């Protein structure tokens, strides 16, 4: 039975797809064939869509991936459906792309170049300060006219950064999400 993955937007899906090719290469292509874009943080819409989908596909399973945004409003009760919700511990999925080495590789900069690290120095919290990372508005920081693209003098290809992120560089939240996806696919 196929797995439906609900995402907030096309950019989120492209980031997740890039990570999937890193973490689940054999199943990455199929993983997002049945994805649904919610148009923002709309878990109720995922539940509504999934409940109607069950009429066509009894026994279907789904995972809805949500940004925490401001506070991470509670998700609806799935009413016994096999629909799970995953909310990032940080504010936005984009927060997990702020890995200097991955950005450098995505931009084709030499390994010894420290331009990205210098640009990030005053823009992101210390690595272990998860409270500050939860508050960081990474969408704004990485936006086309955001502080990081301005500091680097170029737009940042987010899906390519995700693709360039090595498994050892991925945050534990990303690893946890893909463990859940693997588990749902095996059932």
C-alpha cells in the first residue's frame, strides 16, 4: 500500500526529496510520488484529505511533515487513521540547511573557502543552542533577498544544499523523520 506524504509546500517537498536520495536511495523516487502539498501549515487539511483517500485506498498510511513556525499549534487527532504527524523541533525545515559545508558544496566553492562560515557567523546561533535555533526564522534568512544570499552575493539553491548535505551533517530531526518514513513503508 502506498504511503502518502503531506508537506507544506513544493520547496519542502524538494528538500525532503533531496534528503531521501541521500538516506533512502532505493526508495526515494517512489516516496514522493503520492505526496500532497497542503499550502502552508494545515494539518486539518491533511486529515480531511486522508480520510477521503481511505475510501479509495483502505489501509493507506500517511505522514504529515510540518514546520513548527511560531509555536507549533497542536495537530488534530487522527481519529484512529494511520496518519502520523511530524513537526520539526526547529521553526522551519530550512533551518536544517544551514550547514556551512553543504552550502559550500552546493555553491561549488573550494573546500578550504570560509566565505560561508564568515557569512553565517553573525546570522545563526551557536551550534548547541537549540532554543535559539527553534526561534530562528530560517525562511527569511535564506529567502532570495534574505541576509545570507545578500552576504554571499548569490541566491541559494535550497534543494541542492539538501542534496549536498552528507548524512553525518544531517540534524537528528532529519534522521528521525526518515526513520519514521522507513517504518511506515515497511508496514
